């Protein structure tokens, strides 16, 4: 099992700590080898991005190698991209009860990370202000390595809570994915992906847990409740250990043969297994 540290600092590199209270300050703070502390209750990324034409890129493929923070139009508004950033931590301020990062577009990720490593995100809420369908989600990770998302709350209205594509070393711990219009997640062509102590509830329609062409994927001590649609679309080995699955559909979906249940409780019409 890959050990996830959340930080892979090179020898002699000292992380910088930056406290932010506005969305524009947050955008300016994003970069490598730093800790960003959120000292406000809410951050509206959409308004901040629209006020920053210097960050606009017409298409993802047109972003330069040194453009670490930029946005593209995604049908109904801007989508924030963080690219080639390493050893970045984003955490809740010490005296803050909660902090929410929001966007208005229904068809954009709140944040999409690409080719990043050593990401650590803790105790933050991410979501959309309006429901969307058919495309995008809350958080997206593409070609990233050594990512930890801990104590976070991802709420819908994006198509799904989290998308993990071509990643290696991804830990989603003590976090929630809730109220998404379609799926709970997609894990695609990734390895060493772990969900520990998480809750997934009130996500609706279509297959909820989609694990495609991936390896070393496991769920431990997780709860699935009040989700709609088939639970699985899986074509790669996945382990569920000490999980509770309360799912009223007649079918668990496709890929049952790839799933190993260990000491799990499944609601009728299924049996406790393991």
C-alpha cells in the first residue's frame, strides 16, 4: 500500500504560509511549496475569476507550462484550473468554524487539478450554488500524485462529487460527498486510491461508484445511504472493508464480480457479507 504524506517537500524547501480572506487573495496564493489558510467563511470563485481576465485561457490545451492558475469558460461560466503545482496545502483557519468555496456555473468543477503532486486539502466545504447536469463535478483530479483530501464536505449540484483520472496515490478521508445530481464518483485509470471513514449520501441517478481500469482501490469504514440508481459500475478489483451500504435499488449494478466485501453490512435485499 502506498503511504500518502500529503507533502513531498524537497530537501531544503521551506513551505510558505499565506492567510487569505477573499477569493482573489486565494487565487493569488495558489502555487507550489506553500500552505494557504482560509480565514473567511466563504469564497466566491466565480466573481473573482470574472474580475481576472489575465487568468483567462480559451482552451485547456492552450495553457502555457508556466500557467499554474487559470480559468476556461465551461458552457455557463468559468472553471478554475490548477496545473503543475506541487506541495500545496489548503486548510481551514484555526479560529474558523467552517469555510465554503463556491462557484455559480452548473457545468464546471469548483476546482480542477492537473498534473499536481503533494496536495493536502483539509476541513473545507466545496460546492455549486445551482444544480447542473450532464457534465463536470465538484472536485476533479487529472494526472495527479500523492493527494490527500481530509475532513471535507463536497456537495452537489455538480454531476458527481469527485473525479479521479490517471492519478497515483489518492486518499479521501473522513469526508462527505452528498446531494450530487448524478454519480458519487469516477475513478479512472488510477492506482492506490483509498476512501477511509467517508459518508456518501443523497446522490441520485445513474451508477454511483464508478471504478474503471484502476488498481488498488479500497473503501474502509465508509457509509453509503439514501443514494439512488445502481450502486456500481466497476470493471476493476475493489475492496469494501467494514462498510455499511444502505441501498434500496433492486440491483447493485454492474461489476459485482470485481468487488470483495469484508465485514460489510448491506441492506435488504442483500445479505451481510464477509
